[in-house]
């Protein structure tokens, strides 16, 4: 059976490099027998703001509207707005979600962040019990595929923008892995507006090759929920810290334990990570 793929796509122009990357993914994954669905956020006019209009009917506390709590209740009671329900269906069915976007301000465009704020609803996508390695989407894959304006050399530990591993951490750990997704290595297209046409074609060719084996790639490694002690404010367990004491590098970009960051932690799977 072919896998279900959702591409959450944020670019305004069908002539963009992002469009070409998205089209390549649709073509190559469809050719493998996958069922590919694209949420083209600008074409949909996707609402980016998390507001009480996301709920149909009465809100519980109009005086002090708390978006997370209210949308969780509305999700349970089937009272979320139609556009969120539509995206929930696509996420539920997806085996892999690809986020295709141009980097904006070291992150994603607001319309895609709006998709994340509104579609990854509390209860549906995470809860205090079900998050990180226990998250609702732990059987699903997700990945970032994005373009930059910057050259690769600008996004390293001694480049002007700093280490891309650090830039990726909040998105890959704090959004994708938080909801349980197994996160595939990001696909980064460095500076397509500023390189030669041959360079752009070579990047697209590399993506097309990768797409052939994408679904059997090993996901990146993150610190599992079990590594943390719920009774002590979710601190790393003593035994995990002891195991890490002699390690040359930190556990992850975020759990660096005051040591050098594990090299390419947000780009390739670790050979060995704590108790994972
Ligand atoms: C608000 C904002 C914030 C930004 N913040 C950052 C930031 O923090 N860091 C950063 O690095 N950059 C940043 N940028 C730059 C942005 O990331 C780049 O402009 C963007 O990633 C380029 O991708 P694109 O798809 O828009 O390229 P395009 O400009 O659409 O395309 C680049 C070139 O590829 C060509 N092309 C299209 N299709 C094909 C094809 N099939 N084959 C070959 N060539 C093709 C196009 O014709 C064009 O010449 C920011 C930009 C904005 C507007």
C-alpha cells in the first residue's frame, strides 16, 4: 500500500524555487505509489492567527479567552472551524508530512507558523502526558524542506548567522518531535536566488534522488521522554546524566549539558543517544 504524504507548502509563486521543490516531491512520491496531498497555504488563503473565530459556538470563558484550553475543548466537542478540521483529517491520514517553505527570519513564513499554531491543536497533537517520544504522532514522519537566502557558509558555527543546528532545534525539537513525529533530516536548498541556474538544477536533482529513498531513511535522534524525571520538574534523570558524564559532546543541541554540541545533531541521526 502506498503511503499518504501531506505537503504543507508556503510560497506565493508557482514560478519559485520552492514550487519546483514541491512539484518534484509530488512527482517522485506519486511515482512510488504514494497518495500525495498538498496544503497550498497562500492559495487556500489560510488564516494565520489563532483567535476565537477558530471555535464554532460559545467559548467557555469569553472574559479571559485561553486559546489552547478553549480549542482543546472545541476539538473534543467537534466545534473547531472547518479549515482546521480539514487539516486535522489530512494530518491524521498522513504517514509523512513535508513542510516546504522559504526561510523567513531564521524560521518559517507566518502563514506556516499559523498552520502550526492552529492545526497542531492541544489534545489532538500533544498533551502534558503525550508529548515528545510519547506524542500522538509517534508513528508518523515529518521533515522540513526549505530554501534560504544565505549561503551555507553563513550558517555554520563561525559563520555570521551561527550554527544551523541551533536554528533548527526549536522547530525540529520544539514543534515536530514535541508532537511525537519522527523527524527526517532537513532538506536545505542553500541560496537559490544567488547561485547559477546549473547550481539550482543540481540541488533539485539531489532532492529528486533523495526522494527515491526518503521513506526508508532513519530519523534524527532526540532525547526521549523517559530520560526525564516527571517528579523533579522534568529534569534529566540522574542515571542519564551519569551515563553522559564521560561523553565528549552534549546529548542534543538543547540538552548540551555545558559541553560542545553534538556535531550535526539536527542534520543526521546519531549512532548512539542516551537510552534511545
Ligand atoms: C520576510 C523574509 C525573511 C527572510 N529571512 C531570511 C532568513 O532569516 N535567512 C535567510 O537565509 N534568508 C531569508 N530570506 C530570504 C529567503 O529565504 C529567500 O529569498 C528564499 O528562500 C528563496 O527561495 P524562493 O523559492 O523564494 O526563490 P525564488 O526567488 O523563487 O527562486 C530562486 C531562483 O530559482 C529559479 N527557479 C525556479 N524554478 C526553478 C527550477 N525548476 N529550476 C531551476 N531554477 C528555478 C527562479 O527563477 C529564481 O531565479 C527572507 C526573505 C523574506 C522575504
